[in-house]
C-alpha cells in the first residue's frame, strides 16, 4: 500500500543547532525536503506557531516483556508516541533475562508479534560468564551490531543481573562497542541499604581505570559530584531526578522508590547546573512501571513510569527558560542517536527518517494518570501543570498519533551504524 506524502506547513523547526520557520515535505518514509515552498502533498498539516522537532529517542525503558505484567509493547508504544517518543531502547532485565543470543532473538520475535507502534532497539545484559555472547552482538570487531549496548548492573536491581567481578567488567568494556552501566556499588549498599551517593561514587571510581578501554555510559546520574567524577564517560540523567526530590517520599511512599534513590533538593538543582554547563550527554526516562498492588507492598520494587511525561516535563522547562529548545533536542534526540549509533534518527535533515513530533507550546494541562496510557495506571507527576504537549507524532513517515487518536502503523527495529 502506498504511503501518503505529508507536508508540515510553516512550523517552528527546532534542531540541536538551530530554530527556523519552514515546511517539511515527507515522502517514502523520509524527509524529502525542507523548504519555504508550498509543495503539493496527500496530507497537509498546518503547524503555524507549533514546535516541530525530531522524535524523541528514549534510550532507557523497561517495557517488561517478556515476562512482566506492568507494561507490554502495545501499552508502552502508545505511551511513548503520545509523549512524542518515536524510538525506545529497552533494557535486558526481563524474564528470562536477555543475556544470550537465543533470548535476544526470542524477545525480538515477541516484539514483532506485538502491536508495536514505536521504533525500538535493545540493550544486552551482561553476566559473570557471557563475554562470548556479548562479543557476538556488540563486539568491537563486528560490522553490524545487533544491540545498542552491553548493560552492566554493578548493583542488584529489578531482574538481578548483578556483576561484581571487576575483571569481568574490564573484559566486557574492552571487547564491546559501548557499555551502559547501572553504577551503584553493591558492597556499599550492603552496608548502607538506603543506597547513598557514596554507592554511585564508589562504583564510578571502580570504572575510572577502564576509561581508555572503550565507550562507557553511566546511567541515571543523581548529583553533580557524580557528573564531575564521571567526566571521561557519557552521562545520562532521568526526569525523576531532575524534577523530584527526596521530600516527595513522605507523600508518595514506595511510589517514589527508585534506584538510585531520589536525592535532596540541593542535588536535584545541581543536575540542572550540570545540564546548563553541558556536562550531561542525554536524558532518558528509565521508564520502569510496576503495578499498584506491587508498589503498595512493604518490600516494593523500585521504578517509576515516565516515557509519556518526559518530553512534556522538559518542554515545560524550556518554555520557562530553564533550558534552550536546541539543547533539549540535543539531549533527547541528537545525542542518544549519536551515542548509540542509530542510523538516520534524531535529526531533521533531508534523507533522515521522518520521525517527527509537533508540539503545541500553548497547550497546558495537569498530568493525570487517567489521561496517560501506562498499563500500571499511575504517575509520580500526578497533578503537575505542564505546558507544551505533543499533538502529532509521525513515525517512519506516517501519522501515528494525532490529537489523542492512535493510528495503526508499525514501528521498526532500528539500524545501528
């Protein structure tokens, strides 16, 4: 079936470098031209006074399949594209964990059979004894990687893929194109179950001797001390560490339980300082939903949902001058694509994949779990007033979401360069 051409007319186009008014003509799944001309197209989208930017790449999600109950690829897809996210990269701590090529292939089969609306990539889990498997999917010498990164857990978290042996970690870094690291020191956590900053700082210190061996990305940084210590590495920050502090635990209880934990207000503000000084490389949601019945247990699992609210939170911050629009696009689109080598993603350029989100910067509303699409049916941002919500999401040159309505398109697995 022929894919209809689209003209996005007169939008405020935001890239990681620039802001300008123009039309975008989309044909055959690609950005065909960026022009002032009024080109004929099958579909015309009037984007007057609307922000038009690359679709967000969320490089850290847990869609819980296979094996989980709190999300699936259909509900996760809907939440993503309603939030302006056009590509997600899913973590490996599934049931069974994605630590073998067999399990990786099986997971891809499950995804492809799902009603998946968003583009996707996958991270691969590291164990104490799967170096040869890692080398086959993300080894430095392979021409076409099968995954975005090799994921190392230096502490126990959901899924229990703990790796303690530093020799194993060194060999994984030495032999992988890129590793992502949950950097909390399990030895510190065993002494201090509250998981203080010291646990993160200790883990980063253990990684520093390996800085020249390969590309390393430290996930969910929580303070500027960690940012500065991790200067040789890529650094990720999450919306919950940017917008919430430890004081909300009194109100939310286990619904605010995350690993690493929420820090105090001084640490939260220090992350904005790091963003402002270009010390953070990208923002990702660490979307980690759990059902209410599990979050209300005394020994509740860690994690919060966030893929659908990530862009509205950051857009609201940009509209309030906490961050520039170009820097927002750099952190949420361009840099994740560059770091994880995603072909033709995260940019608005001729020839790029037509993954685009259109945002109404005047649209303000309170966050409500009733309006979101998570299977878990809750959000830590309940009641927060945000301005700047996605109204149209285009994936692979087709409208996937418009004004609250979803359209039956199919997301694709990303291609790694």
